[in-house]
C-alpha cells in the first residue's frame, strides 16, 4: 500500500508536467505558462516557458493584498549589536523594498541588470535582494567574509551596474571593515560598477567617495517607491557563485518561475510549515540556504523568517539558539550540523536548554554537510523532537533527498537524508553510466530533467554547465557526491568525487586554495586536500614542495601561506595547517593522489594505487602526515 510520499514521488517522475503544473497553481501569475516543461533545447530544459511572473510580488505584495499586511514577515535578531531586534510586517517590508527598488531605479538599474549584494546578516540584505527581484534586476549575493580578490572575480563575471554593501560586518566580537575590501575589489576588477550604495553601521562607519558611493539611508529618505516589473518565468532571478574545481567560481543561475513554484511547495511538504508559522534558517545570506530559506521560500509561503546576526555559541553562550527559538516562537529550525557540534562541545548535557520555553518548536532540519550519527543522536536526545537530515546543493536550490515531514514523515535512518524528494530521479551509477546494485557505492546522479528550482545553466557559460554537470554521465546531472541507496530507497552520501571540500557547511575548492599557495615565491608545487574534523566536518591541509635553494625556514613559509589563504579566500576557509614535503605522490599521468593522501590522513584503510609512479612517495607522505598529527593506516 502506497502512502502520500510514494504517490507524490511516482507522479513527479512519471508525469512531471502534471505534477508541477498543479503545484504552480499556488503561485500568482501575471500570465500563465504556455508549456510546463520545455524540452525543445535539450539538455537545457526550461520550466513554465511563456509564463510571466514577479518574485517580489509573490513574496510580499500578494500577502498584503490578501489582507495579511499586519502579519510578521521578518525578524532581525542581532546579539552582536547589543541584542537589537527589529520586526517587519509584510506591509512594512513591502514598503521598504519598494522604496529601495526606487533607489536602484534612480541609479539606472533596470530589468536584466546585475546588482552585487555584499552585506552582513542585516535585514537590509533581504531588502536589497527583494528590491532587485521587484524591478527584474539580477542579484548576486557575495558572502561578506570573502576577500577582495574573490569579490573582484565575481564583479568581472557578473558585471554589476551597482554594488550594495555595508560599512562593516560583525563576527562574534570582531568588527570587520567591508569598505576597504569593497574598494580593493573594485580596484582589482577589470569591470567597474557605476555606483556603490553603502549602509553605514555605527560599529564602524566608513568614508564615502563623493560621486561614487551613496549613503543608503539618505537615498531611502528621498526615494520614490516603484511597482513590480513583469518578467518571464525563465528570466534569471539571481546568480550565486559556488566553488569550482578549477578555482574559478561557477555562477549558478536561478530562474524566477521554477524557483517560485518549487520553493513555495517545499515549505509545507518538506518542512511542514503553514502561513503565519515562524521559520528560522540559521545560515548566512551569502550561501544558498540564505537565498532559499531565509529570504525567499518563507515569504512565498506567508511565514515569518528570522535574520540572525550571531553564532550558535559565544553570542553570548551555547544557549543562543534556544533563546532565539523561545523569543520568537520558532516552529522549525534549519541549520548545519557544525552548529550543533559547537553547541554540544560547549554544553554537552544541553543544560542551557532548560532556561527557555521551546513549546512551539517542532522540528530541527540539518543540511550543508553530512550529519554524522553522533550529532544526530545528541540532538535527538537533547531536543526530544524530530531531527531531519536532508541533502542538497547550491546548484539544486532545494533538497534532493529529504524526509518530507508535511507530506508523510518516514522513519529516520542515521546517516541518511532519507529518500529522494518528489521531482528528483536519483540513480547510483558506475563509471560507465550503468546503474549499480542497491548497497554498492557509486556516483550519485539525477536523471534529467532536473525539477523546477534547480539551475538551468551557469551564468554566460552553457559549455561549462554541460562539462561540469552533464558530460560525465550522459542524460544525468552529476552531483559530484558518492554514496549508495539501500533496499528501501534511502540515500546515503559518503564522499565528494571532486576537489570541493565541506568546511562547516561551506563548500570550498581545494583547487582555489592551491592556486593561492602556488603564488608563494618559494613554493614549486602544492596540494590541498580535506581531512575529517569532528567539529567542522572537514578541514583543509596543504602540502608544499619548495623550490631548490630556498633558505627561508619551513615554519615561516607555512605561516606565509596560511596568511595568504586568509587574505585571498577568507577566514571561512579555516586553512591553518600545512607542511613541507620533498615531493608529491602522483599517477604516471601526473595526477596528484589527493584521495589516497586523504585516506591516510583520516586513518582509513587504503590500497596502493596501481597507477602510482613511485610507491615510496606514499611512505614519505605518511611520515609527513604523522609529523602534523595525522595517523597512518595501510592494508
């Protein structure tokens, strides 16, 4: 006997047009689509072609017009600025967004133009994103912790007419000046934006450049609100850059129509949220979770969303999350397992939880990295509520595999994000694109077409989209994750198949870090790989081969490269460990054996690769790893 999950999943795979066409009726359309799924230009599938819509209207205006203008839309909660709390109703947020859309329009920003948003976790970041959507501009949010050269790469690729930023961000007790980073990025970039709109924060006001920089509050004071601009369902809503294996970030594109339809559907069916419920995604607006589940999906569904400028611990203690849940009546929390490992480390018995009323809290959702069974068990025991692991990527925009709590809760299996969500036709393949038996590890792929809300392509780079995701397994999207499915169809994610590592839920390219290390004048060759870490999931470790005749002490060179990564990629990379080696283990074709090094470092069993050019190299690597605290295992 099949249940609601099986019925929804089966229909979504066998009749995707019927399934998503029905789901799309929950969105307000300016003009209905001509075709639900357009497969006329494979592999570039498009959803709701011919449809005309506005994302901002569906997030804000339609709720106001339906009589829900007094409902809370957004709560900004900032323990790092003296426990500041600001609340916006749907009408108040709609009015702020319409005015800031007027600010952008006054600077010549129009439909199709790009705007980079380089902001901390403040409500104005959401206002800027929604204002772009209101006038059909394409926003690209860049995480505020990224260094100037990383921002410059994104400026060159997106070519923004305007950049929206703030004078500073606050990380715990540390104030980070954004303006020097922004100015440095613009100086480095070949493309030059017309203007920068700066939100002055009292913690660190900055000097504005006359004729270029615009004060946010001054501009808002005289701005004229503007209405929503109709856009095609297939027009881009945003670009979000994700780490690529070459070190060059990939601009993931999200369209308007499919994004609206899919995310609105997930709020009830995956997260079991009703309009008016309070949903909290404890992430950053610079990551995909911040786009999908801080800004867009909760507002599409008429929920209240929380912008939290703080940490799980240290702002002020490991009870911070419980305080936010209690203060604002949070029904569901979505965060990374790293946050709960931090709370567990500081408060192993969850004693601080007893200080707060969690009576409205119903479920915890974890994503961004694999939830290890120990963290899952600790959270279940502490919360006495469902703890749901689910799996998705920047590219997919929402969960590939999830326990769909609003559709039909399924039994939890530790280590698994449950089953593929409706729309996601997941297969486990071998190197010949053939399916493999249940229980065997292979490449996890999704049969095309991908469902609405996933990326239709990369920004101005269709060829890289195909090469990065579709070429390896024809007819499938390659997730670059390896794992297996069990006999009941539960998915298990075991490892990455490319060089992108997961540090505290943040996907970072080891290739990008290697590029930084290789610029040190004394480094001839280098390799960066991820090693298991009980707190952050993975941490990067670097191996350096020095140029002949270098006299500088190894310790100083290591300090140099650590600082270089911090400056050029940011503290988010958590790159703190490197060591000097005589040579790197490689295949005969010259490929560095990163996977083998990683297994040795993680104390996992490994076999001598048949293609290695000199087996003695691995003994040297093992000794080097032992020298920096990593054990050796061999079979």
